[in-house]
């Protein structure tokens, strides 16, 4: 039970971070990309930001699907 709860919460948190992080100033001020201007341009593009946000949305949906599946399985045991 605890493992399932931790899995759901971690998937949800990772999803929220991936969904929101590309659109914050933290994403824009990535100092590790300084020496790589071409990579920096690609990372800061709207396409990459959207792709990362899409992965976050998928993670959130998977967390809800896992919670639903656990809930249905728990009701069936009763």
C-alpha cells in the first residue's frame, strides 16, 4: 500500500515539475549550457519546452491511471 502511494505521489510530482519547469525563468538561466550555444538555442526553443511539458502531462496522467487502477483493485478485494 505504501509503495503504491509513493509511486503515485512521485509520478505526480515529477509530472508537475516537467509540466511547469520549461516555462519558468529557471529554465532560461541554465548556466550549464553557456559553452554550447547551439544546444542552448535548441533547449530554449518552444518545441523542446512543449515536448518536456508533454512528458510531464503524460506522467500526471499515468499517476492518475495508477491511482484509479489501485482504487478499482482495492474495491474488488472487499
